[in-house]
C-alpha cells in the first residue's frame, strides 16, 4: 500500500511539472484521495495535443481504488467559460478477495461561475460508466458520478468541495464503494 501511494505521489510530482497540470488532495472523515492530471502538450510541440489529458487518482479507503485515464477536454468556440470532456478510464480495486477491473467511459463538464467579488470559481460534474462488456475479473459494472465546486483562493491554488458516489458491482454482489462529501485543495498550473 505504501509503495502504491509513493508511486502515485511521484507520478503526480512529474505531472505537476508539466504545462496545464494539477495535483490535488481531498479528504473526508473516512478516506483520502490523491489526484493528478496533465496535458499531453508537454510531450510534443504540436498544439493539437494541448486539449489531450492523462489523469490518475488513488482513493485510500477500506479497499484502495486506483484510477488511470485519458481524455480530451475543450470549450465550444463561442463559449470559453464552459468546457466538456470525454475519454476512458481504467479502474482497479477489490472487495473481500474479489478483484475488480473496469474501463469506464468518462464524460464531464465544467462551467465558470461569476459570484460578484469572489475569486474565480467553477462548477463541474463527472460521470464514468462501465457496463458488463467493459468490466473484467469478478466485476459486473461500474458507475461513478461527482459534483465539485472550486474556488481559486490564490494564484495556482484552488480549494474545492465535492460529492462522489462510486458503485462497484461484482458478479455476485453490488457494493456501494463510496458515497461521500469531501473537501480538498489543488495546485494548478496553466
């Protein structure tokens, strides 16, 4: 377990050194989540890749969950305060010895909120779903949804409040892996 946390933290430090990257940490009374994302633009000079991202997360709950993803995020031409994302993720966890692997399809959206004199803020929603054909080992389906509100309190640092619900359904049982409100912060490089 400690090796996995160390590996993810090391990966996150590498990703945060890249352009358009973020590294975050959120907690609640039961678990801790470490998350990172980075644009693939640092791998090439081609500007086409500026909207392609990789991300990783680790939830340290009773049964740890590791997620790795690849997605594209962009704004409609005339609406730069709204962004949409679509991609794939890979999820690894287990429950009572049953291994769970899924490749959910990921969609997301975020919008800038204008709150008077308050700092720049965003409202975001994320949905990841894997039906039975996209699950492996003892898994039957995967569903995750999140809602987050963040605020830029100082340059390159956002605080956020969110809610996540993760269902990991196995062949012989349905498990609500996580249903929690959390609070956290992110270091953001643009």
